[in-house]
């Protein structure tokens, strides 16, 4: 009985087919099994689950309200694309222990940006220019707050015109002062130079008030001018070291004292220039003899003008400038006291519009200073012209012209 060639080759090809079948099946992935179980990420919310912040208070949102509740949006740090992550809300303010709590606001065109990373940490970006297109990854431009060191929520104004993201964070440890050039110049070099200036001004004051020959009208004017500058420098040093305190009233008070003292110094400079200008215009060369009544008249002019301009500047700041700044400010102040609930007890941050003198008030001070400089320039030019035309006769006139 004859067998076909195909029947004779089949037993030989069977091991090869089994080997190839095993190789192909080894590269087929197994069927997908159940995904590994991951714990939801904890996200800290300042107000209650059904609450948002309205004018620095936590307010419950009704079901029929058009206001949306705050929900965390997780963002990947590479590419800043939103991703989906399971989370659980933890209600309440962070427990900062000995650290200070500080508020951060993220709103359109702000210099601060807040994002929640997939692991639940809060990242705070700081932009010096206020622009967001480029986000460099460096330790100088962002800081990560771990869980338990922050809480986040949505804040809106009472009229609903402004919405922002709010975060209350525990301030991190400040870097060494010697490694930060800006802080070194601001906290060390600037105050040291101002203290040196105060020391030199004190020497001038003691010299003019201690030597009887110098205690005339001009000497009293110079001494008073130096004392005004000492007050201005002292208040400026106080502003430097109280810039980041919670209480903004003292910072504003120091700023006002600085502006008033500087304005008074310029008014005394104006009075001194007028006195010298008037001295060279009169025929009597002995007008520089000490006269208490003249100093009294000049004091009335200087302090009266200073108080008048200062009152206008402060009035403009509190009744005009502050209202304009508050309307566009992101630091929202409470209108009524917060309830006693723990999630409602939020700290009130210092409002920047209440920490410093506004532009309207500062403009009044600077307009006064500019006017004084123009008048003193006129006094200087006319006095120099008068001295150049003065005929040399007598020892006193000779000294006036060539000293």
C-alpha cells in the first residue's frame, strides 16, 4: 500500500508547528485583570462641603443657587494638564502649630497661581511680572505645601463680580538672609546706612543747639530740618521691619509719619531758602542776628503748611483713594463678624490698600515737594545773581561773596 508524500511529511512538521505555536502564544498579553487599589487623595477645604467664601465668610450654597461649589482640579506639573484623581475633602483650616498662617489669592492676571498636584500637595507659583505663559521650574518661582499645611476654597464678592481661588497656608521656613541678595540689601544694608545717617544728623543737631554762636535763626532751622529727617529715617526703618506683620495699622502709621516728616523737612528747606534770599535783598547786613520771633513766624509757616497738606493727603487716602483700591483689591475684608464655627473662623489678612499710602495721597505730598523745589531754585538763582553783582566793600560783604 503506497502512502502519499503529504502523509509522510506531517509527522515531521508536527514538532515544528507546536514550537511556532508556543512562540506566538508566549507574546500574547494576558487578559486584563482588576486594577490595583489606590487610596483617594486628601484635599483640604477651608469651608464646609456645601459652602463657599463670600466677603471673607463661609456661606452655605443652596441647591437652586447658580453659584458653583469649589471642586479641586488636579494638574500635572509637566505640561500643566488637568488629570482625574480620586479625592476626599478634609474640612478645616491647617494646623500650623508655631508657624504663621498666611492667605494667598489666585485670580486672573494675578502674580500668584495655585495648582493641586496629583499627590494632593498645593503648589504656589509666583510671577514677578504677573504673566503666566512661561512657568520656569526652579525653587525660586514656586513652593509646594504638603497636606495638612494648607486649605483651599473659592471666594467671591457679595455682588459676584470677582471670583478667586483662596488658600490659607502655613508659612515655610525663610531662607537664610545671607543667601538672598534682595533681603540682604533691604534688611541689612539699607537700615545700616539709615542708622549712619541718623547718627550724622544727631551730631549736626547737637552741634547747632550746643554752640551758642550757631544758635541763631539759621541754626535753629537747620537743627529742626535735621530732626525732621531723623523722624523720617526712623519711621522708614520701622516700615522695613514691620512690612510682613499681620497688623497693618502700625505699618500705615509709620508710612504716614515718614511722609509728613519728609514734607516738613522740605518746608523747612523752603523757609531757609526764603530767609537767605531775603537777607541778600536787604541793605541791612546784620539781619542774621538771633531773633526768636522770626523763628516763631517761620515755624508757624512750616508746620501750618505741613499740617494742611498732610490733612489733605490723609483725607484723600481714606475717603477717596482707599475706596478705589478696595473696589479692585483681591484681599476681601469682612463686613460682619464671622460665626463661631471652626470652618468659618478665617484670619483677616492685611489689605495692601490699607497698608501704605495710596497714589492720590502720595501725589499730594510730591506735588508739594516739587513746588518747594521750584521755589527754592528761584531763590538760589536770584541770590547767586545778587552775590555776583555785589560790590566788594567791607569785610562782611567780602565774606558773603567769596565763601
